[in-house]
C-alpha cells in the first residue's frame, strides 16, 4: 500500500548505503584521487588527483564524467612548463560544481583556479595567487571562495551564463600573514540550510614545527576581516558546516593532542570543545541531528561525543591494521594516512568511515555497539570517499589510483563496469 511504499522510500533515503551496488571501476588517473564532486542533479561528476613532480608525470589529474552516457574524459588543465618547455601536471587540490549545474570550478598546485562548462570547455582562469590553491568553497549564489598556501583568501564572482571570472577580492587577516600562516581551509557559514554572507578561514603552519594557526571570520559582502575566533592558536585541519542547523565544527592539532570546537553561526563563538589524544585530525563532523560530534584521525580511529555530555567520548570506532608501507621505527600516527573518509549518510543516521586498512565501515552511532558492517575492502589505503547529495552514488578511492563507484538501481550483476573514455580536451 501507499503507507508501505512511503516507508520503503524513507528507508532507501535514510539508509541507501545498504542498497548501493558496484557500478564503475576506473584507474586512469595521474595519481591518487583526493577529491570528487557531483553536480547538484547528479548527472555529472569530476575527479581530481595528485600529480608527481619529476620523472613520473602524466595527463590525468582532472577528469569529468557523465552518469547517463557512462563516459569520462580527461582535461588537459592544470600544469606548468618546466625549464625545457615540457608540461608538468599539477595536483588538483579541490573542485566543486556550481549550484546552477552549469560549471565546474577547480583549484590546483599550479596556483590557478579554473572554470569549465559541462562539456569540459575552459571558460575562465584566475591566476593571481602566487602559491598553491588549498581549498574551494561555494555559496548558494555561486560566489567562489578560495584558500591559498600563502595565507591569502579570495572571493571570485563569475558570469552565470559564460563562466567568465568577473571580479576578485582579497580576504586578508594581517596577523595570519605576519606569522606566515597558510590558509588551509575555507567555508561559507550555513544558517538553517542556506549559506550566509560570512566566510570562515582556517590557518595552519605545517611548513614549520610549531603547529600554530587560527580561525578567522570574514564578511563576504565587503571582503573584510571581522574577527578571530576564541580558540587556541593551533593549526586547523578541518571545517564541517552542518547542512541544516546553525552550527559547525573545526578541528585543530597541537604538539601533543587534538581538539574539536563546536561553534554557533548565530553568535560566531565557541560553544563546546572536545579534547582527543589524536595528534592529527583529518575530519571532524556533526551528525544530521546536530547532537553527535566525531573526530577521525591518522591513528585510524574515530572518537564520537554526545554534545550534551562533552567531557567523555561516547564511542571509539576502530579500523584495522594499515595497508600503507612504513619504514621500520616510524611513528605510525605521524606518517599514516589514517581515516580519510568520514561521512554521514545524507538524510539519514548512518556514519561511514574509510581508513588506511582499505576498509569502508558502516556505523549506527545511536546503538551501544555501533558497528553495522564492512561495506567494501580496497587493496590499499583509502584516499577519499563521499556520497552524492541525493545519496544515490558513493565513490571510494584508494592509493594507487583505483576509483570504485557504487550506485542505486544499476543492473551490473554486482560487478564493476568500465567507463567509455572519450578524447581529452587539449585546452590551456
């Protein structure tokens, strides 16, 4: 009946990971895939990968694919010319699709931000930065925020019909520049499901040994510095905006442990903070309910707290032995990738993690024993994992370049198919 059908739809929306089946396998990237994006209609996707300097360097750092035609193409995109005039491709550090489904924005280690249409044609270039691009963030009005290694942030507006970059403005926090901090993180704040006109930048000093940094607030309407948050002077490693509430979490590292701060986007002040023994935090998150807070680190573990009882962890989610190869005597937590995937199932209550043990695990943190199942196991450490916004797709990537895509409703017989590769666009 209608009631039963509605229950089934709610189950598939909230726990779709149980229904995802192998769809496509891909391994033609230039290196490890470290960022994946889906356009809002889930018709297109993009893959961004690392590129090796020196002898081993090849095309394949940026790909754009089509779910319906099951095709994928590389874009000859971000590169620099070396001393003999050869192209050296650059690591793609971040990418995202416009809210209007028309453009793809990419940032890379060639110090440039580029805009592409859905067919892979280059529409605009922003190359004012003098250092690596670290992160991108996009407002609901397609205002692009950029964080750069040299400590600068930028705001870019684009033509909504051509993709041409129209204006740029600097986001400058003088104290961060004076101390030589890098702008490693950037996000537009959310307020009840909509992006606001406020931008948060997280700074670090990972190029030095003191693990210092800070968290700062900017007004996007005036491109002006507003305030430094009331946190310690620590290197910030992740920002996570709650998709529909009024809070966000920011994780930081000290020389001895890590911290997660829970901040309110109505007052822009720290409400709670959680301390963990993790030296390096990769991802901090908030549950869809807004109650649970997580911290996933290079120790291959995830700490879970109930925000109503912040003094003691609620659960500790553990992964197994790493598949990364380390030198004898190395401090594993300092050199291991650890948990590089930590995501809440969109619209649901399940939490999904992927670690350097190559395993993607599904957890229900409402339970006393939260482990549910191992979703998949890769042959090497996981470098990225993420759902599409409608939870109908999941991409899992690992060291060595393997990309596995899972999808609802495919008829591959529980086996991975292959994309049809179309000729790359030779664009500059």
